[in-house]
C-alpha cells in the first residue's frame, strides 16, 4: 500500500498562485473616463484547476483626481491552485481591458497577457515577482473601418482574445502598444523534483 500511494503521489505536481492585478497605466491617458478589466486564467489540457476562480471582473476605477497618465489602481486579487503531470501548457493570465466613455458606452481598450513566473524545480520552491505586461490594442485595417471607429466611438475588438496566447494564430494581426498592466504574483510549487523534471 505504501508503494502504491508513493507512486500516486509522484504522478503530479502542484502550483500555487496568489497575488493581484495591481494597476493599469496609459502614457497618453485612457480613452475613457473609467476602466475595468476581465481576466481569465488559462492552462494546458494536462492542468487541472483544484481551487480558485478561473474568471474574474474588477470594479470600475479611474485616475480623475490625479494626472492623466498616472497608474489606475485596480487591486484585483488572484488565487489559483493547479495540479499537473507536466509543465507543458504553463498557466497564463489573459486580461481584457474595457473603458466607459463619457457617453456611458463600454468600449474595448486592449488586451494583455502574462505567464505565471517559472522558476527552479526543487522539492518546494517559491517566488514573488512584480510583472509588467504590455496592453495591445487591435488596429483598424483600412480607412473605412477607422472612420467607422471614429464615428461610433467603438474600438476594434478580438472575437476570441485567446488567439493572443498562440503566436501562430496572431500572424497578420495588427496591434499597437497602448500602455501596460502591473501584476504582483507569488508562486509556489510542490512535487516537481519528484517527477524528475528540471527547468
């Protein structure tokens, strides 16, 4: 029985992620009076989310009481526990940023993504990192669509933002840098060395 349980215990490892989406900054100021974010934690098919919330949405926030290019505080907590048999498909966090215009219309301001930090493969390793992820905003492909964007006040949106996680699917996608999202992530792993993995 001991041998059997030991074999079962060595067939997977755990990854614990805590932290928060701290803020978003726009060097030229956001094209909205308030912003909010939606996030999704995405991992490969061999990864099982044992606890935590895969999807989340933040409160609306603004920097109207400070300079236009000051970071906008979000402070959205993230807490995830994964179990996996291999590191392929290492977890990523995909963030969609939206804003509310002065006319009360919700528009897309861009997308951002970041990998959960990767570190050494001891029996029990932990790391805390402050991460900055660029905000990418899709661009109009021609003058007509750019005119419609100006006329309606709505920016181009991705039908499926998950294409940003696959470089092969973003071929030909035109984007521009619009700012950055700052995250604080604390990560701890357990059981990686038992599987004979090194990275």
